[in-house]
């Protein structure tokens, strides 16, 4: 019988960058602290990092959503 579930990294086309690993760690910590809404998540990322890869280095709802969309391609 074949396992029908997606393997965790089956859809990956490349390894994560160090920035992506840091961002994932921060998002996981936010979720562990019961942060589930975008404005509070953005505030959390601005406090603990990593900095947003924009010129200002500050996270906004728009910058977060844009990056997540790009990373999801």
C-alpha cells in the first residue's frame, strides 16, 4: 500500500536559505506564544527578527504577505 500523504519536503525545489530558516523559527515561536493574527505576528517579527529583507528592515502586513507569496511559488 502506498502512503497517500505529502512528504514534508516533497514539494521543495531547493533547500531553505539561512534567512528562511530564521524566519520559520521566529514564526514557530510566535505560534507557540499563541500569536495567530497578522498584525501581532508582524509586531513580533519586528521585535525578535529576522529583519524584513526590504530597505527599511521593518515588517509590515504587506511586506510579510508579499514575501510569503513569493516563497510559496
